[in-house]
């Protein structure tokens, strides 16, 4: 057997009864029950075969056949499963590939072999199931797109169930996850059951209804019903499901991931009617039909149904945006990025590993049970930091205020020990944050950076002097004390912000930092959501307003960024471009326009305060859009 799990045609038939036998509990425990990902790469070959059959949901009465490829129990084994679709002669085909590595070209080999085999003629769909993380490798994803086209040319619907897709599928399968990993892992991993969707009937749903029950939002119109779980204090995750009233697709429910829902709804509220929808592409036949493009589902919709979907997304965006904003406002966590693979934790600080150990040693030395000093406010631990006071005081109340954990920073190895990210999540999601009670993310960040870390450095100096003084063979002196680096060499803030020591309109340098923060955002922004023409027009008007005070050494850079001809009056060309804007623009164009604004500000040191105020006001809609993009990113995982 080779490393890609590709073997000969020989195999053994497997009965449905064998594959429906209980799965063995995975021997390796999940380190964090509330994980966003299951360790599927470690699943045993026998369990993987049974898992695929459970997800395929072959009914006991359905025509079923399975053939094992490779030796049972091998880490390179696989199984082919076919389930007959009810009332047809077509089959849903599943190929399970339990492999260690997938190289470029392997996916095409698998698909070509399937298309050349005897099952392709009766196949309605082809599911490639593997524990390998194909979606993490761009080259493999591009190869799978070619495979999709091959399958669609044969009227076979393609589905890729790699490690990420299997995690998404298992999110709603509490019983399967509990059988495989235990109930505690299933409870922490699986999404709470959403309110049941209305059962589609041949007649249409009620027209344009909107209901909110706690964190569950229900949107109905003539042809589509949508149920959305909004982020809330107890569960920050966002998910949704769609069902349809049309008779030939009634009973079909389509799950939307948080990334799909946010990207679709965000695009809907910013796009104009002339733009092609990313979620509903016109059908190649030109018959007025559309192809709805979900991650795991493809559906053919009528034009009226697409219009109803537009209404659903427009109404959903306001509720989603409000719920997400309320969550980050309550926790003051907007300025911090989520930690990879830990969707409920945000990164506050990055610290040197040795200094993190000193912070823990400081906490152990100042355990709340060891004294009544102002710094005796810790519950000592050897691995994470617990801020705790055992009685009410003038500043803090009794109880835990913050529990922060260290996370490894996922960067390339440089030959040195990697820095540690200090992550924050609510101590008790049921309770509101306050200074006297449990701290929010911003207060914890500021307290660590401005109060605890300087105190830890001072304590380290005292400990060094004490150690030198107790050394019998060396008299303590100023020269024997070890050099302590400044706090800026030991810890760095991970907050997403520019220097807010002054307002952006207060000085030219502050305004440049403000514009620089905007430009940096749109440089890295890869969203397909267009920016309103008003935003670009405001940036151009801002450039025009600063230009009279700017002594540009050359106009070439500014003209190139704005796409202007090299000849003619620059100010007049900018005004004409602003007046001619009718459609929205994308992030790359905004990036170049903001570079142009930075250029004129750089050479306008004496810009009057009134012009600075005006420029900030012009940029306010763009700053609000930047905040929307960040919010979508925070809740898309």
C-alpha cells in the first residue's frame, strides 16, 4: 500500500450489520472538551469506516453495498459505500480514504478511477471522505475544483468531506460524537439544538414574518423559512438553517455555517442590483433559474425564490450585527483577535516564555491565603493565571476576576523559543462583566500591561537582590544585580488599534495614524463585499481638501494610485473622478486611494484644524465599514 492509500482493485465485501456495530471509544482523550475541532486525524480505521456509514445515514431497508480497500485496521485503508436513493435506480457513492498523506495529483487519480469504474454509471452523487485536511492546502483545493468539473460533466454531484467538513457535519451529531469521544466532548463540541424549522408544505409559507425568541431568530416569507441561532452571553456561536416551500424541494433543510451566513448577509446589504450574487449564480441555461451555492449543498432556485432569499439576508443582517456588537461590547473584546482553534478565547498579550513563568511565580508568591497586601490577589497555579480575592475590598469584590491561559503562537520556527499568547475568556458567561466582579477583556488587558507586569518586574529585581545578599561568597553591590529589561521587551499588546493618546483630528500625525489604520485594514481585507461609492467619493474629496496645503515632490505616485492620467490639472481630475463614481468599489481600490491620502497628508505638516476635522468626518463611514468587517471576522469561525 502506498502513502496515498492507493491500492489494487482487490477488496472484500462488508455487510451493513458490520458497519453499524458500535464504534470503539477513541483511546486518546480530547484535551479540551469545548474544542472547536475534533482530533479526527487520530481516529482508528475501523471507527472511520463506521463513522462514514453513520454520516451517510443508510436506512436499514435501503439497497446497500460496501467494499473495503486495503487491509482492515491499516492506517492506509479505505471503504467504498453505495446507498440506493429511494424510488430511483441511482446511488449515492461514498469513498472513505483513511490516509496519512495526499499528494498533488492523488485526488484526480481517485476521481478518474471512480469514473472509470462500474458504479459511476448509476451514481447520483460522489462523496470523497478523508481525515486529511485538504481544505488547508490551496493546491489540493484547486485540484478538487477540477475534479468537481469532471464529476458534474457526468451529472454526478461532487461532495468533499475532508477533516474540516467532517467537523462541520458532526457539529449537529451529538449521539455520534458521544459514541466516539464521550458525552462531555459531545456536549462541548456540538451546537445546541436549534428550534425546529417549519415543515415545508406544497403551499407557500406565511409572507414576511419575523420572530425573535431569546437568541433564536425566525424569518419566514413566501418560499423560504430561516432559523438563526444568534450569539449570546452563554454561546457566542452563530449558525442558521434554511428550508423551502416549493413542492419538489420541500423537506430539504440547508445548514449555513457562520462564515457563509455573515458573508452572504454582509454582501446583500452593501451590494447594488447590478452585481452578481456570490450565493446564487444564474443558471447556464439562461432560463431564469439560479444555482444556490452553499458549501455542502447545491440547489436550483427560481428567480422569485432568490428574491425571497435576498429579503431573508437583509433582515438577518440587522439582527446578527446587533447581537454580535452586543456580545463584544459586553465583553469589550472587539479590539482583540480570536485565538486559532479556541473560538471563545481572545489574545490579549504576547509575552516571553521565561517572563510568563515569572508571572506565575509572582502569583504563587502572592497567593490570597499568604497575606493581606494589595497584591495578594491570586489563586496560585503552575500553568495559568487566576486573579482572585477572598474578601470584598475597596477596589475589588470577592471571587475570581480573571482566569487567563497561555497559548502557543502558531508561527514558523525560528530556532528560538516561541512567545506565549495570554488568552482571555469569560470566567462565568452567565454573569455580566464589571471592575469589582469578573473583568472584561479590555480591563484584563490594561491591568496586566499597566499594573501587574511592571509590579512583576519590580518584584524580580527585589528577588535578585535578595538572592545576591544571601550568597555567602559575594557581597551585595550595585554591580551584582542582573539587568532587568523594560516591560516593552517582555510583553506586547495584541490589541487591534492605533495610538489613541490623542484624537485623530488633534494633530497631523494622529490623522496619519488614523488613515494608516484604515489603509492597513483594506490592504489585508479579502472580502468580496463591495464598498459604497460614497466611501470612495469621501476619500477623493478628502484628498482634494488636503491638496492645497500639500507640497508634493511629484504627482506621479498620487496619480498612479488613483488611476488618473499624468497630464492635466490634478485637483480637477480628482473632482471629476469623484463625481463620476456610481458603483461600489472593492478593497484593493480603496487601499490605493488611502495610500494617496496618506501621501498628501505626509507633505501637509501645517494642515489647518478645520481641514483635519473635515477629513475625519469624511472617513467616518469608512471607519464604520472597517468595524463591520472586523466583526464579521470575529464571528465567522
